[in-house]
């Protein structure tokens, strides 16, 4: 079955960086568009960034210029490099194959001011 395992979250000060990683299995990773999503307390889950099978990326406005999504098809992993973090980036971050309705457990990112 589809399995997604996120890691790399933590507590960081504003202006700092984190690199999230997601290990995927149970589907043909290399042909699927992958996304990073986040859910802040009391808010709906939102899409942050996507990367398609050709490596083309797209970002929400709040992530542009600060976050970078990448993928490693050989290892079925997708990463999210987050720089210049802000307190409003605090959330649980999830990766997901866009076409499948499966979620991992997420990884908590907390940015202190």
C-alpha cells in the first residue's frame, strides 16, 4: 500500500533553515507529481509546493523564494528545503502523491520569533 514517511522537522528560530524529507513507497514514484502540504493549528491543510515527474516545480506565494522542493527518483524521496523561516511557517508538514488520497504522519515544524 501507499506509505509516506516524513522527517526533518523541529524547532528553529526565525530566519533559520530546515530540510524536510519524505520517503515514499507503494506506488510508482517516478511518474507521480509529489507535493508538500502543511497544516497550522486551527487552519485548513494547504499546498506548499509541488514537483512533477519532469522536475518542474510550483510554489504557493508564501513559499516562493524561500522554499525549494526536490526529488530523488532513485530513492523515491522528496525533500523540502526551507530557508528564511518565519513564525507563520509553523505547522505540521506532510508529503503526498498529488493523485492519491494517502497521507503520512507528518513532521512538526515550529519557528520561534
